[in-house]
C-alpha cells in the first residue's frame, strides 16, 4: 500500500469512528487506525517499538526465530523481552513449543 492509499484508508477509518455508535465498534476502529499509522511510520522509518510490535506478525517471528533468540529479536525491535513473550502468548506461540518451519 503506497502512502496515498494509506492516507485514504486512514481517513475512511476516521470517518467510520465518527459514525460508530458503540464503544466496542469504536475501539476496533481505533485499533485499525493505530495499525495503519504504524505501517505508515514504519515505511517512513520512524515507527516506535510499540508500533513495530503492533504490526509484527507470527510469520515474521517465525522467520526471525530461525536465526535469533527471543532476547535478540526483542533487542532488535527495541522492545522488552517480556513484551515479546506476551506477543507469543497472545498468538499461541509458547516458549516450549517448537516453532514450525
């Protein structure tokens, strides 16, 4: 997604947030907006560690874990090891579970 498309998508989500009637819908849309902003910031090279973690995928983790330890992955992303462990827990990747290749 290029920057123009990203900006248009962000405005669509903002409009949807303004129109949403329930707290739950608004919360989901805000999370979607934060993800879009994180992708844009990553493309610009200014994403924060929290933003990087928000858009970090299981596939990316699996690729990195073939070469690096969890501590090294966390250091490279600029996040705490405990934040990476929480990511793994939320995504069903336990420490004792061997990562599928």
